[in-house]
């Protein structure tokens, strides 16, 4: 959980001083005298707060600082509408510093108490944060369908509503917490899209929580985050399909146990386009039916086709699906005759369609054409050591806790 935040504001100094006078009787000589015999009392603590009382258009990423001289701070509160901002004291309790960015366009109150040899002191202050010229927020998180269960290969894909310039600051605000933590790292695909991938597949049967702590984070010149965003991601069973193009077989395992063996027919390999890609694929979406048209060709061109297929599960952006193909049943298990898809018996194709989740793993071997890492969700094709180099943070990659 994120702890509430704690806070502060402008400074008033309370200084107490005292003077004393005295008189004494003469001694045996009878001499009289008078004069000051008292000592000045210790000064009360002086509290200073930054930003000062009445400050306006304070940057949301500005650190709030409270200091005390001639004493130590006992309590500091930074709040807005009853919500406190977290902060921390130094070892001597003479300084308090806020730990999180502030909300834009918000009024804050700082209250501070200090004590010292000269007695107690208090200070309060109010200030207002600026309204960003450019507002930064999360536009989409995939997966993000309410109630959806996803596979163990599923990445977290975060799209922002603005082009992020300070990627390090924004990435530092992205938190992934898993019930079964494993190492993982963000990779920026472009200025608006960051993708989180684990080093190995997610452990099955758990919930992962993604939170973008964007409020007050500076994403670029005059750009600040205006709200946080949280998404719950349910990781289901470990579904992995093993496909061998040369033997024309597909074995589906659930949590390590074989649940289906399917005869298939893959791409005929007469051209690169008609060669099924080898590598680690993820299931992306499904359709029933799906109309498949030869890419880059129009009706009448050599090689043109237009097929309506049932129970189709997409595994790449280049047009590869696992789908029903009653016309190739005779070749399934024997020969590769498709345009690149994995043809299956109608009954088994429907079973696969009914049981798949987005992010399930499909491992294909047996061809010379490798799946590109950016073809669909082919992110597992990139070695993790290379993947994490796409992080804007130069320190060690994030892991969940």
C-alpha cells in the first residue's frame, strides 16, 4: 500500500526574550549598590517553511521543506482536504522534507510544531500548486478488461495521453506489485508507449497490481501528471502450446499437463509470406468468424485469396492465427498447405478458441523464419538482457513486491 503523504508550509518565527533586574544590600562597610544581575533566556525555536505562506503557482514536483533553528521539530503535517502527504525528518529532527509530488491546482496547508530550551513554537502556512499547461495521464492499460484472466506471458502495456519527454521520472512512478514477485523491466517503445515484461513468464494463479503514481510527476516542460491510475491483472493457469512445423503437431499443456494434442497444417513455405514464424508467440485476440485476405493483393492478382474462417485465435500481427480449417483436414498431421496460419480440425479449433486467454504462450519450432520481437506481442523473442536496456532508468530494473 502507499502510505498517506505528510506536510508543511510558510514560516513564522516566535522568539521569546526575557530580561531581569536585581538589587542588593550593602555589606559591612555599609556600601549600597544596584545593577543587572539576570541572564538572557534561551530563544524559542524558529521555524521556516518553503514554499512560503501565500505562495501561488507552486510547481507540483517542488519539495516542501520545513526547518527549525534553536530546537527540533516535533510534528509536521502537509495536507489537502484531509489527505496527508508523506514526508521524513532528518536524524536531528531539524528538517522535514516531503517525499511525493503534489497535486496540481490544489491548496495545501502546512502545520509545524517545534520545541527547544526556549519553549515551544508553531507555524502554519497555506500555498497553491500550479495548473499544468499540459496534463499527463494514462490513456490505456492492456490488459485492462474488467474480470479478464490472462496468460503467463502477458506483458503490461501502458499508453499515455501525451508524448513523454522525461521518461525516467515517469517510469520511476510506475509500480508493479505481484503476489508472486519476479524480476521485470519497462521498455519504452515510443514516447507514448511503455511495456513491462518479466524476465521469465509470470508464476501462474496470482494477481498483479499495476499503479501509475503520476500525480504531480513532471513528464516534460510544463507537463505534469494530474491523476494516478491502478489496474488489477489476474494471471491464470500456465497455458503453453508447443507446435512443431516439421511433425505437423501441436501439444497444449495446462500447468505442465497435456490437455490436448492436435494435428495441424502450417504455412506451405513457398514464399516468406507463406512461412509460419518460429519463436515464442502470445495469443492476442480471437474472432468467429474472421475474414482473411491476402496482404498487398487485390482480387485478380496471382495468389489472391479471401477466406472466411471460424474460431480464429491471433498469434501475430502479420496474420498468423490458430483457426478451424475443414478444407485441410486431410493434410493436417501430414503436410503444410496453409498461407502461414496453423490449420486445425474444426472440433479442436473450437476447443482452443473456447479455452484460450490473451497472453497464453505458443512456442513454434521448425521453420527458418523467426518471429520479429515487435510482430504482435513477440516481446519474448528479445533476450531479457536486451529488453531491459530499453528502460529509461539506468539503475537495476524493477521487481515486484
